[in-house]
C-alpha cells in the first residue's frame, strides 16, 4: 500500500472488529484514500462502496474493491506484468519533472515509469486489468521514491530505497465484490444507498491531498500538466475546482456536520484528530442529531507524519519547515442504537481500549 498521510494502517484491526460487532454486511468508506479501511471491510466479507474525489483513489478502489480476486486469471495478469517489466526505459515527462528538475525518483526509475505508463496509455486502456496494472505501477513507484511519504517535498539526500530497481508486482487482490464512486463527499453522500455501516475519515486541516499526492494524480490521469514550485506541483492545483471545502477552516465544520446528517446507515463510524478544527463534543452531537441514539468515543495515540518530526527540506538541502510534535490523538466515534453501541464498546474494550467520557 502506498505511503499516505492519515493512513489507518494501525487502526484497521479495530475498525474491522467494529464492523463485525456491528453485524454489518454492507459498508461505505467515504474519503477512502488508499482504500485501506475499505479493504479491511471487504476482507471481513462486507460488500463495500469506496468513495473519494481523487482520481488515483478511484483507480485503487477499482483494483482492490471492485475487482473480485476469485475471478482474475493470475497467469494472464502475470504475463502482462512481465511484459511491462521487460520494457526499456524512456526519458519522458516523469523523468524530466520528477527526476531531473526535482528528485522524487532516480532517473533510471523515472525512465521506467515513463516507458510503462506510455505503454499502458497506448495498449491497455480498454484492458480488463488496466486498473490493476496502473495500481501496480503506483505501488512500484512508491517503493523506490525519495520522500517522507508526501509529494510536497523530497529528501535532501537520496533515500536508500530509491536506488532499487522499479519492479511491478501483482497487487494483493481480495475476494468479493464492491464498488468505487468518484466524487466530492458532500455530493456523493446524497446519492449513496443506505448501508449497515458508514465510515468517514475527512481531512483534518488545510493540507490538500490533491497537492500532497500530485504525482499519483498525474500518473493516473497522464495528462502531463504544466508544473510549478520546488516540488513541480500540477498548475491546476491552483484552480478553485480542485480546492476542497474540507480544507477550509471556516467552511469545513458545517460541511462535516452536513455529511454526517446525510449518511444513511445503522452504524456510523467517524475518524478524526484531536488537533483538528471541530471539537469532539460537536462531532458527537452531530451524530446524535442525525438520528442515532447513542455515541461512543475511543481515543488512540497516533504517531505523526514523519515530515513534522524531521522537518521539510528543499532541493538545496535547506530546512523549509519546522519540526512538530511526535504524536497526536486519533479519535473514533461510533454511533448507533444503544444495544449496538454497547456491543461495539465491549469488543473494543476487549482490545484494552476503553471509551473516552
């Protein structure tokens, strides 16, 4: 799975246990990002809808959530992976912008990315495995990048992993069915069906995923946009249409509450952060206002994004961002009827985590 700010890697076990305790068969993962939580729900046997506004997230969801591993011919897929791995490097858009003018990838790997992506665009756009192959390329690129996990900056010295050769592999596909829905959360939520469990993990601050992961957005769209700044961000990241209401301090609280109010479900699960723009009491109240009878709140220690720990550097090696605290708190709200919430509290408490009062 690609490195990602706000990833729920350490919490997926708890979220999966919550889904089981809720006796859910269907689920929505709004703001799905890398689809890590949606994947956990799918592994638990739920039919999942994963939704996000990012194009790269839609590709990941089509790979991991829409694709049924039991219906994939792995030999045929491996032949396509082997073919793409056999391509010679090609100096192109990625090499120029993310290897030479910026140091996200070693040139040898940038050339491989260019060659593979051009071949995907030329020969595979209508292939049944297209989204799997494109996901494989993203994963391979992530394994050899030189960043702390975001695309707003790169390391002042090449990372050790960046020296490895880029190699595509078959992603870890999951049995079962699901669906990807591409769109803004505040619009998609009105169209989604009622489900047993609705999970949401909205952005916590002003930092936009469209710019934080602009390389993945470009790699998926393959529109080769004009770029600007030290990190060669997409020029259209300045366009208002690519600014989310969830990254605006004055607008976000009401938008957040509105999404909670419109989520149609038996059990509502909300992840949030103790350093964000909405107070826990207000989130809990919104859950109650949406029609749920009971709300439980769980608190977890969470290691911060590594860039806040070591600082951010430009390509000259100068520190351009200050170091921050090493940890914060991850909050999980669970709302539903009294019996269901009590059952979930019991299951989570069995993991040594008591509800916060």
